[in-house]
C-alpha cells in the first residue's frame, strides 16, 4: 500500500463531531418515541434485485452492486425503504398495523464526491405503514416540525404539495420540475423545452394550482397538532423526484438555502409491489450531516467533549488507591479519565490533560492518602485545593 488514506468519497468522523451527531440523534429519538415510533434495524446488504426494484431509476445508477462468493448479486443499501418493504412483506401476517418505525443507519451511494456529499453517510428514516389517512400524513409533518424545533434549527419551513396534482404531466416533466430550487426557473424551462414539452404552460399551470382536498385536510390537522403556520406552506411546484410517491410530498428547507434538510411523502404502491396488494405508507428521511450542520451551537453547549477530570497517578505504589478513587468518581456519574502510565511523572500527566482540554486534574499523593483527602487542580485557572474525600466528590460533581 503506497499511501495510507481513506477511500475516495469516504471519511472519518472525529470524536468531537461524533459527539455532536450523538446529541442530535438522542434528541430526535426522544421525539420519535413521543409520537409512538419504535426503532428498527435491517441488514446493510440486500439482494440487488430487491434494491433495484424498489428505488427510482436515477437511484439505480448509484447502487454498489457485486457478486458474493455464492455468485449471487447483492448490493449495499442505497435507501432504507427497500429493506422496510422487504421486512413488511416477510412479516405481513405478524405485524400490527399501522406499523410505525424509525431507522438510523449508514447508506451507500456511488455518487461523485463533492463538498458535503459522501459515498457513505448516515440516514434517518421515519415511516408509518398501513394507514392511508390525512391524519397519518399530518402526523408525519408534525413530527418533522417538532424534531427541528427541539434541535433549535432556525428559519426552517416545510414545503407541502400533492403528487396527484401532477397527474396530467409526464414523469419526465415532474423530474425536471423537482430541480427548480437547485437550478432555477430558467434552466428548468430550458430542460422542459429540450424534451419537447411546453415549458410555459407547465410552469404557469402548476404554479396556479390550488391545494387538493387531501391537502386541505392535512393543513387543518396541522393546526390541531399546534404546528405554527409560519413553519409550513403549500408549494404547488414541489415535486419530489423519486418515482414512487403517490400523494402528499414534503420537504424541510432553510429559508436562505436551496438544499433540503429532509424530505418525504406518501408512497402507497412500493411495499405492495412485493406482496401483490396495496399497502399504504408515508414517511420521510434525511441525511444526518446536513441536520447537524443546521443545528445551532447552543444545542451542543452542554456536551462535554472531554472528561471533566483526569485522575493522575502520583506513583506506582499508590496505583491501587488511585484506581479505587477513580471508580468512586465514576460511580457518581462524573465523566473522568484515568491516566494509563503509572510510571509517568506528574508534570507529563498534567500536560496531557491540558492538551486535551480537560478542566481538572485529581491528585492523590502520599499526604492525601494519610489524611483521607484529595487534591483537585483546576488547569484552566491554575489553582488547586485539597478536600476531604466526601466534599471532594461533591465539589467535582457540581463543578
């Protein structure tokens, strides 16, 4: 191996970023739970035929597909939805519907690497299977709004439309319309003209459409959920490019950005394709990276990126007493680290703590052992104080 590096389009996530991602996921899971959604996990690998059948034509080009040792075509998941469809089909008679689940896991797409876009990324999916009602659609939108509110995301809006309003348009026109926010009206008009479509008629016709009866019901229900009007709006040009959407579609966008934070909609045919009967479903998904980026810093202010204290080892002779002190600190729930070289000089250990940004150093020397005390050094302020063991544990937990 000539050079040690990650694969093109893949990346490492350092501990500080991983803690941020964990914080966001923890908050999101708390919202999902309050709406009655349960976690689910599925394999990273599926039969390639399943994934190719259940994703749109554009996504099929991005699948990592290969033969296993048994000469079977398999693929890395490019979406969670095909696995959900397979799970429901396999367990149809044992599932209690409506089936409400969320899934968090890594997705793989052979896309061209660019800023903020990787070939492996974490995606969060939330779906309700088995309920074809405006209430199920509205609950999904309300869940999205609640999630971004809890994260503290500012200036987001949920755009909502109904794919049934596009029934008189060919699929290729819908796909082009879906690019409107990304490439602008002029380029969309040009693409429509290049495919032989009447761009002026299509753009004007779709822009002037009124909400469908289903959308009006959804909007009324959103008010019942207590979702403020300023957090959502009807967008008659919102298309959502994937072929499988059949009804309401929605996207979360920041008011000053073109890229969406999340998106989804109703897909009533996808799961039924595997079992030969209609199975209604609605859901949304988002990439974790964009959501973390949109989450304000204050949401992460309480995350301790490093342990609160480093328990130093004054000498190898005091290792046993030091480990006992370390476990006592752990036992009260304080995040703490034990230095792992008993022979290292104290000054080296303090420099280690300072480089890592750890606030306190715990020192248990011979004098402290004799008097049943502990010294606590504040590395930020350069001060230190000696406490009895009980008052030390209380001081550290509060500090």
